[in-house]
């Protein structure tokens, strides 16, 4: 069916990357033509916005499956009790035992939920294909999510820089202490005293991994500046000072706010990102400001990541994290 529905779908680019999809009725199954249109728009634009309205869990599940198999959520304690593919990401100032108890002051504002620029799970050898975030309860102030496009970032590099970095590899190591991050972080970030005990930060088993600095988009062959600044450490085999300078320059280029999109959430907006291409960041919210979102993950493995230690099996089971 639904030629009618197909005809109503409209792709509205909102900048150099990113597009809003209008006219997709997610309260019922989409036609295969509609799904193809949406997938093609995702490959072309990198992020897709489906404006809020009546979007609910069912709509989010239906949309997520357009892009591939779904991956069970990272941690059982955040999963929906009746749906292992759905998790809640929330900040509640009244929660006396929050999962994430470490907050930061960034740019002079105390914030919960701040995250630096990254693609999800850069500290793993396998990288999920994408994710859908639905903002069920937007923050009354702040709470934006930033997106930056690693294809256009590559295109902004000089030919000399493109040639220099084409075959480099980057080592990543999970870092639970954002204030000690090296690349893509603001200079004025400091951790706040922990108000509550508990929350993440210990017991992780994430050995260092290696990812190429440049990949090609699978569907189009376009080059991607595949850098995730938040957990990046150094360029494999390069002098450390040279590596630090190069990664800082590339992170600045990739995450330049002039070329980024910062989404202002409306209730039940859904944003889908291509995690093999886009980087994103979370602005966070003031400490007295509630915010809640639902998140689903699209499975995948781009197959070129590996552990730094060749003795480790890249398919070994580890506890995944949400970032
Ligand atoms: Fe993320």
C-alpha cells in the first residue's frame, strides 16, 4: 500500500547534512517504498529527524527496524523490563541513586549529562551502525544534542592533509573521566564533587582498540574522517607530540561548531544517526533540570576495528556501555 503514504513522504534537508522526514505515518507499518526512501535519505544526509507528535515506543521500534537489525541495549539495568531493545536515558534531580553520578562544570555552567564529541562505542572493536533517540521529556533549558558530519569534514581538509592521514590508525581507550579528555573537549571543563555514591566509572574491561582514521561510506564510497575525539588517544606508530598536534587539529576541524547542527528537542522528536559517519555530543542540562529520552540501537560491524593486542578476539563478549 501505500502509494498514498509513499507520496506523502517528504525529505527536507535542514543544512549541509541532516534532513527532516515529513509525512511518514509510524503508527502502522511502512510500505517497502517508504522504507527505501527513508534509508536512502539516511545514507545521503547522515541524520534524520522525525518530529514528535504522536511518536511512541511502537513508532520508535518500527522506525529503528527500517535501518537494520536491532541490538539489545547495553546494560540490563537501563533496559525496558518488557523490551530489551529499548532503554531509558534520564536525568532526574530528585533521584537519590542515579546511574551517572559524575557531573561537570562546562563553560561556567554546572551540568548533568554532558558528553564530548564521539561516535558510539569508539572504545570497542565493533561499532554499531546507528541509533534512534526519542526525547520523551525535553529539558526546559539546554539539553541540545550536537551532530557533526565526518564526510563533509573530510572534504574540508586540504589535499595535502588528506594524503597525509589517509592510511593512519588511531588508538582509543575508554575514559570515564571526561575532564581528562585530550581531544575535542572544551578547555574549561572540570568535574563537580560527586553528590551521590555509586554510578558508573569502575569495573570496566575495555582494552585499547584501533580504528582507521579514514574509511569509505559503504553505500557511496565517500571518504569519512573517522575520528571519535572523546576516547581517542594517539596515532599508531607516530611520535607522540606529532600525534597530539595532528589529532587536536583534526578534532577541531571535525567538531567545528560552525559546521555542526545542534538539535533543539521537541517532545517525542526522534533523531536517527548513522554511527559510521556522524559524531555527536550532548550539551547536558542544569542540575535542577529533568530530562528523559528513549534510545534504541541499530546493530552492525564495519569490520575494520580491532584490539591493539592481537591476541584478543574482536568478537569476545564484553559488557557494552551506552555513550
Ligand atoms: Fe552517543
